[in-house]
C-alpha cells in the first residue's frame, strides 16, 4: 500500500470503530515540559490524568468542539531530537508521522490488541513475526493478560516477554502517563507500540495509579510503509522516492539519507512557525538546515537541489498537511535565508583555515621538511591545527571538524585523524564546561567571573585553579570513601583559589594515617592521569550508574555524570553527578595536600586541601 492509502486506511479503520478523528497538533507543543511534539498522545495527556472531560472540554485541534468520545485516533507530526544521530541507518528519522489510537477509560487491553491485529493482518495484509509483552519488574507484574489475549486471537503467534527497556513506556526524565506495552514486530522491526497507560510517573520516577487508565498507541507511518512496500529502508519507500532524484548519484549514503530526513523536518518545522535561532526549537531547526548545507557543499549538490526538494515535499505532503501549502513561500524563503547566511560563514571559515595553515607552514621548518622528506605518504602528524583552533573555527563559522579534516587532507602531508578528533573533542568539552558554569556567573554583586555557589573565581586564571581544585575535590571524596567506607557522603563544599573545603559525614576524628592514605589515593589517581569525562543523561539513569549525588539537592531532569576513569580498562576512580567545570585529565591537577581536618557539626567533618 502506498503511504497515502495507509493514512486513509488507518483513520477509516478507527473511525468505523467509534473513534473521533483528530487532526495532528503542531510540532511546537503547548506543553512546556517538551521542546517538540514527540508522540501522538501528547495532545491527549489531560484526559488520562482526568484533568479534563472528553465530552465537555473543547479540544485544541478541533476548534471549539469537544472530542465527544472516550476514543480518538490521529496521525501526529512528531519529532525526536534524541534520534538525530541515528538518522542515516535504515529506520531512524527526526521527523515522522505517528499513527495512533487512544482511549481514556473507553476500552483497554482486549479491544486495543484486537484492533491492532485486525488492522495489521486483515487490513494491510502483513504477517506478524512475533509480539512482545511486559515481562514484569519490581512493582509492575508480568502482563499475562495481554499474553492470553494474543494467544486467543492466534494460538500460533509467538509472544515474547521483554523487560522495562523495551516494554514499558513513559516520558524519559519527565512526568506523565505511562505503563506496560505490547509491541508488534513485522519483517524484523518493531512497528507498533501499544501502551497500557495505568500509572502516572512523577519527576522522580515514582509511579501512582492513573485516574483514567487507557490506551495510547503509536505506529510510525514510515516504518509501516517500509514493511508494507517490502523495502529494507524507510528511504526507499514512496515517502522519499521522488525526493531522491535531486541529489547527485553516488552521494554518500548516510549524507543522502540525512539530507532527505532533514529537509522533511525543516519543511514541517517552518510550517509550524519555528524559525532558525540559537535557542530551543529554533536551534534544532538551525542545526538541521546547516547540516544539509554542509552536505550540499561537500557533495556538490546542484544549485537548486535543496530548493527543489522543499517544493516537492510541499506538493506531496500538502494534501494531507495543508499548512505546508499555506506556508510554501515562508518555507522557501526562511530556508534560503539561513542557507545563504551559512554558506557565507563556511567560505569565511575555509579562508581562515587556509590562512592558519599557511602561517604555520611559514613558521615551521619542520613542516616543510616533512613535506619534502615524506611527501603525501608521510605518517607523521604535524599539528597544523590544534584542537582549540579547530574548535574556535567551529564556534565562529559553524565549520565542523569533518570539514576541517577535508581541508587538511588537501595538503601534501598527512595528519593524524584520530588525534585531531580527540583534540577537538577535548577543546569542545572544556568549552562546554566553562560555558555551562558561566550560566551561573554573577557579575556585579561581588565582581566574580564565576560563582556556582561551590566554585568562585575572579578571572580566567583563577578559574583554571578552582577547576583543578574542583576535580581534586571529587577525587578526595572518592579517596575518603575508599579509606573510611561508604558511609562517607558529601555534606557541602566550598572552593576558592586558595583551597578546597570539603564537608562530609563521619562520626569521629580521622587519624593521621587515614588522612595520609586518602591523600595518597588522590595523588595516585592524579599520577595515573585518568580521563575526567562526563555523560549527560536523565536523573534516573544517572543514579543507576552508581554515581554519587546529594539527596538534598534539587537536580534537573537531565544531569551530567562526571567520571574520573581509565577508558581502556574501564576502571572508575570517582563518579558523581555534577555541573562542572572540571579538568579533562586528572594529571592537570598537580599535587594535592590535605592541610587540616576538623569537626563542624555532629557527624560532619571538614577537610581543607590545597594544590602544592
Ligand atoms: N506514546 C507511545 C510512543 O511514543 C505510543 O504512542 O511510542
């Protein structure tokens, strides 16, 4: 079935079964807890919590009318920023159309499963490989009821039990309705997710039974089209096929898929009023446009390729999504505006790179010598552009490291690809830490450059020192826990350019030997020059890594987990939730010396330590 027929078949199927058909809501949601609409259920959230009555309250996408039913179905424009880096494989997309049926106390497992089976098998004519149900975990039991229902429909069907990661749906790191799921697999991929909303998850991940248990299902049109059209790729379906002809043949396949994905996303975001900017949805849009312009540049697309793709998207999707037609000119103009701005930056960035290389060649006899001695076969790495310089070019011109590499590759001598990448990443990480901490800068008041509450620095030089002391403080906590045991927890800390002051729970004075051992462990960790790296994740995921945190502190939904570790052996010396900034390698700290230990309150000790 072509994608247009699939859309109609889906909506008709549920209309005939008493569902109110609801238009897609905007990609820019009313719900401030999410940046962009990620699922069909979003516009229905208040019905599950019982906050509004489907027979009384006007529904936002139905003008002044209420749903007039406990059951609804829609095809929702959805966008998942979390999948941006996966785009380019056979089935991940940023923008996609999510088909879904919903019920708020109207029906539950029995009907939801039968509808799904009938639609997939009888309506679309597909064969189900297998289905999965929730296998049970802590307070939520195995979903035997769904298992029984599937078997009663088709006793030969394979029903697998999966864990929480696969078969429990909830808003990651956020609050909202959630519950166990059952999923349908066809041609090896998951195509339909049927959620039994039974709980409300609060921001800390606690589950409360929901006022109006119900159904929330989601099936990506692109994946359904892929299995129905028997393709091995979403990009081979009719949803994309006419767009491909504008790209030069032989375009690197990932770049090509990303371009098509991003152009659809860009069209729909612009039609919903998003404009390129440096924050939130505008920033996502800007990144997508710039990425396609980089591909355009790198793979030599024809002058009008991207513009033509936008026009075809408007024509092909405009029947179903009128907003594309209504905003056709806006889409073309806003895209072209950002494209031009970025093309100009890219050419300035390219000039900067070449100027920089020339300058270094002139300065460096070594470079010239290597060039003569080894020619293009040289294995020698010449640090033509440092990580900091590359990052600066990226920051100023939006010229990413891959393109800088392309430029470097034009020179006769080779450079070390991996080393260059790492140097860039280190520079980027350093920058992110400093700018994150900078969000908390308080100018004026006490004239400080940085004041996170914990760290204080008056200028860049002091910032470097407190950053070293900050990492030292993490090592100190880890060292103390190794010597004194895991009852040691941070009770506060204060870092100035002179020293770190670290308070922790412990019920007696430390012996000189204990202090020596802790100090020694810290200095050993420094000598090992461990990597100090962070990963961003949800608060719950962070806790699950065993990272230390203070239960009293209020953390945001997404947090950073810093580890001082050896990435080769995976040995972790210290792991904590923290906002940074930190050094990138513990070796940068130098030597740490504990200068004082005292009691400050019942069960709380205080250590002062300095850099030697
Ligand atoms: N909310 C679920 C999902 O996004 C089902 O629609 O997968």
